[in-house]
């Protein structure tokens, strides 16, 4: 669409991570809509399709997003937090990493239910969906409030470029050579 903004690319890794949060929010909203849908319309084609879409997202892009943070961004920021004397950022990073483990465990439970829905079995626990959505939203709010602003402040252009390159490599995407005209 002409009026749709261009999604950030690997040359803007922090903006790319922030944009991923919006896509996660979209998937959480789909999950939440699935609860009343299953109650009123059952496990129809729309419910099965929605379950498959949520599964695809959290099993692929969601995993990569956490790897981007845990393997690249957070270690880099932990070092920066020490050199910038920002213990609150270091503490936030530790908490966010612990939350990733909790979020993964929650996802594994919810995943089984979504797989059942994708097969046509209308079994979903509304409380489980609510817990998962709450945990993710709280986590994204914390990242948006503490981590991303610090990253924008502390990372220089070379560090951002290296971060983007690692993110692209994780996705097996070849970037154009440095200095190549891509227009």
C-alpha cells in the first residue's frame, strides 16, 4: 500500500526489534479474539487458520526475536550499562532474560492448545491466554521503557551495524556488501 510505512531493515536493528513488538501485539490480539470466537462459533476454518498463524509467528519470528536480544543485544548492553554506570539497566536486562525463560515455558503450554485448535479441537484456556498476553505485554513495556532507549543512547553506528548483521545472519539473509548502492 502506498501509505503504509516501510518496515525497518537490518540497517536499523533497534527499530526492527521495536517493530517486532507491534507484530507480537497483533498476534496477542488474535489469541485473545480466539477465546470468544471458539465459544460462539466453534473450531471453524477461521479459528484453525488463526491458530496456525499464531503458531507460525511464535515458533519462528518470536524465537528469532528472543535470540537477537539474548545472544546479541542484551550482552552488548550489559557491557554498556557497566561502562555508563547504569546499574538499573543491568538489573532490567537480567530480569528480562529471566522473563524470556518464563515466556518460553508459557508458550510451550499454550502451543499444545493451539496445535489442537489447528487440528479442529476447540480447547483453549482463557486464563492461560490472558496470562500469556499479560506476560508478553509487561515484558515489551519494560523493554520499551528501559532497554531500547538506553540502546539508542549507548550504541554507536558500528555497533548497530554489527547487531543488524548478526540479526540478518541468524535469519540466513545475505546483506549487500558494505558501500554497495542498493537503490
